[in-house]
């Protein structure tokens, strides 16, 4: 059969057209399937990561709550033991004073929610305890070897709002002997209290922990005091936590034994009966983590064909760990169902799209794609001015062609709007830290404890909690007034105002913080080892000073330096000479005038400076002073004016009047003594009314 050249060309075109159609159809189908697979995988991975992150977040919240609760329980036990022990040691309460002892023990049970028992055992085997009976009833019990031997006396009380009411008294036979209990025997032989695991109580077996230690009065051992927390209190707390919808949390010890499982009904009357179905997973996690529970551990464990996210976290109680168990299906179950439906839908869509692409490829897709491909080659060659828009009956291709044309136009105009050097600058990040600063007018404050050197020598390392509490109080006052804490120098606190954020009222803020420090110390009741209230001294000054990053390339400190800073430090020390608490410089007084109440105390020349300046005692904020303050302040300043004018007799009368009104005022006493001295022997003409401080 002879074939003409035209027929051959037509056959080649048909084969070429068929090949393009097949290629486009295969490409579309492959693209759909590949996109579906990658999208599904990415979606699954994202959902899985999000689910794990959600599980991690839930675990972190649960861990934080449980750690806080356990810490609170431990602290409550310590606090209760310390409070009662102090009453015994200070002889405020004797161990055999039944009425006072009952009142103290009951008050501790009421004030500390987590405590189940407050118990005391004597060396002769007698035993006394206060015990909660749930949330609405208390009982006091006593086992005496002389009164009703072999019986336990029980007094029950009903808890009513703000009080308790006696309900009944009864006697029950008992074989409980405190002298046989490990916590009592160890506590009687120990020097300090310690934690014990306790199971048996006068009321029966109840798993618990006890903080027990000896009570000595006048170096004679009186017995053992124990604060007991039953595990049921922990079980009730765990029931309040939401570990997802079906997860749970357990507290276990380092042997894998259960301490607490969630149970909202558990208390001193009802044993914990929480769901422990998932407990084996927690115990398995402890075994995989090494059994010590010293470090946090997290992994994915399988049980019964299901996967669980299990986390193990040590708690602030020796040997305890928190185990959270969350089923993966809780988070990934809906994801798996949705993914299966998505895969089925994508498969059906891919088949339909493949058929449609095969029908449309030749007339609708192939030719426009060839034109679009040619435009893309122009873009590839950066011949942007040659790119044209090509219409198409297929909306997507028309949109693609238009997008390519707009992209070319945008690329062409890009270099007109954003030069290359600006692009490079946008890539640069960060600010180099280097030494530097500026001179600004600021206010600075120094605070320290009066007599701290002797106090620290007497207390030794016991001074640390006292110092920590004092620094907390001062820091809180500084932060509350918008100050910047510069540093702690032993017992001294240095802070400043006006930087890094500008503060127009920096002097007033500084004064407010100083008064706040004094008020906080008074209200805290902090006392030294002699029982005397802890006293602080504060110096404040305002002026020009250098503020910024001071230091070297290796170490920088954002701080203030300058003469005005040194003066504030000297004013803090000057309080010792004048018997005052807060001294401020004249610039501070000027800047805060009208908003504070002060009295001009004296003119002084601090150590290292010859010229004198006025120093003021800060009394209060305006409107907060006592009603009689204006009178004696005015009389003192009148005496100061007479003193400076060399009218010593008149000044003496003024200062005596201040002392008569106030009873005791160290600055007035100093000025009175000076006036007496100068009235007896007048100073020469070179005398200046400036007191020189010879010490820093």
C-alpha cells in the first residue's frame, strides 16, 4: 500500500498529538497523586507534631500544678512543725498543757489544708493528736498510760464557718503504741526533723508521709512532734486536673509503688479508689528511665495495641515522681479518620482528573501550555520585555499566563523601587553590645541593714534566709515604683530611677520606694537574733551621673557612676550619726518638693568632700504625715536657722522644745549638745555651720 507524503506528515502529527495528550494526562495525574501524597504526609506530620506538642503542653501544665501542690504541702508541713516547735522552745506552750496544746494543734489543721494529722508522742509512750475527718469534722485523741490505759479518748468537733463546735466524747479500746513506730523512735534519737513513710495510725492503716522531729526544751527532750499528710489529699488534688479527656496522672515513688491516683472523693474518711488501669504504663516508664526518677523522662509506649504518651517528672519530695499517661488516640484518632477519608477522596478525584485531562489536553491544554512555556523561557533568559499575555479558554491557564506577565512586569520594576544596597541592609540583624553611656540627671538610692556585720557574725550561715527576705522586700518596693535594681552588695541594695526609661518624676519615685522599703520592713516583722526589729538605713541623692554599659568587651554592666552616686552612698552611712532612717540630698528634695514631707536636718560635708550641702530627713509623702509633724518640723528648722545665725541660746530653746514634744529625737539631741557647747564657748569667726563626716 502506497502512502503519500501528506499522509505520513499527518500520521506523525497524530502520533505527536497523542503523545502530548498522554504526557499531559500522565503529568496531571502524577501531579495530583504526588501532591495528594505529599500533602497528606505533611498534614499527618503536622497534625502529629501538633498533637505531641499539645500533649507536651498539657503535661507541662499538669507537672507545674502538681509540683506547686507538692511544694506547698512540704512547705505547709515545715511551717506547721516550725510554728509548733517554736511555741514549745520559747516556753509559750508546754507539752503537757492540754488546753493550749489542743488549741494550737486544731488551729494548724484548720489553717493548713493539706495536713491530716498533728501528733505528739512522749518518751513514756503517751500519745496526743489532732486529726481531720474529711472537711467537716475534726477529732482530738489521746492515749495515756495512766488515764484510761488501753483506751483512746476521742473528742469530735464539727467545723462551722469560722469556728469549730464540740460534738461528742467517747473512748475506744486501742493497741496503738507510739513508742513502736519508726517515725517516733527515729525522731526521738535525731537532732533535726525528717520525712518518714507512715502506714499505721491509731485509726488504722492509711498510707501517708510524716514530717517528724524532736522537741527539746531547756536541753531536755520532751518528745516527738509529727505533721502527717495522708495520700488521700494528693489523690483528691489529682482528680482536679484535666489530663486530656481520657488521660490520667499518678504520683509514684522510686520503687514504682503508687502514692496517689485521681479520686475526687478521697479524704481522711474514704480511702482512695482511683482508676489505676494505666498505672502499669507509669511503672514501665519508671523502669525504662532507670528507676531513680531523678531526671525528667518522656517516651511513647504501647499497651494492648494502643499507643500512649508517657512522661515522668521528679517532684520536690524525695523519691516521688509524677507520671502522666495520655492515649495518642485522644489526639490522633480524629486525624487518622479524616486522613483515610481524604485519601479516598483524592484517589477518586485523581481518576476523574486524569480522564478529564486526557479529553482536554489536545485542544485546551497542549497549545496554551506551549505558549506559556515559551513565555517562561523569556523569563528564564530575563528577556522580560518580550513576555506577553496569552488568552485561553481554560481559566487556570489564562490566569497562569496573566500571572507570568505580571511577574515579569514586577521583576522588571523591582530594581527601580528597591536598590541592591537596601536589600543587603534588610538582611543585616542585631545590635552590637559595646561599652558606652551618657550623662543624665537621675536619682539613686542605697539601702543596707543597721548593724549587719555583728548580726552576720552571730548568725553565721543562718543569716541567709533573713537576708533573702529583706532583699525581697526592698526589691519589691523598688520595682513597684518603677526603679532599676543595679546590684546587691552584701546587705546593701543599689537602685536608680530615670533610666533606661526616662522618668520625669524620678526623685519622687525614689522617695516613694524608700518609704515603701521602711513600711515593708515594719509590716514584715523581721527581727534579728536578739528579737529586735530589723532596722535599715537609706541614702538618696539626685544629680548628673553617667549611665550606660560600663565595663569591658568581655563583661558589661548597665549601671550609674559619678559624684552624685557617691554622695548617696555617704548619706546612707550618715544615718548612723543622726539616728535617722532615710536621708536625702538637697537636689532630691528640690525635685520632689511639694510631694514629700521632709525636715532640713543639717549641712554636712561628706567624707572626701570639703564643701557642705544641706541634708534632709524624709518623713512621709505629702498628705500621709501625722497631724503633729508640721509643728515639730517647723520648730526644728527654726532652731537650725538660729544655729546657723550663731544665735545658740535661741536655737537651744527650739531644740529643747522639739525634744519635749517628741520625747526622743536624735538629730535634736545632737543639735542641742552643739548649741550648749557653743553657748558656753562661742566659736571663732572662721566657724561654718557644716558638720564634717569623717567616715564613709
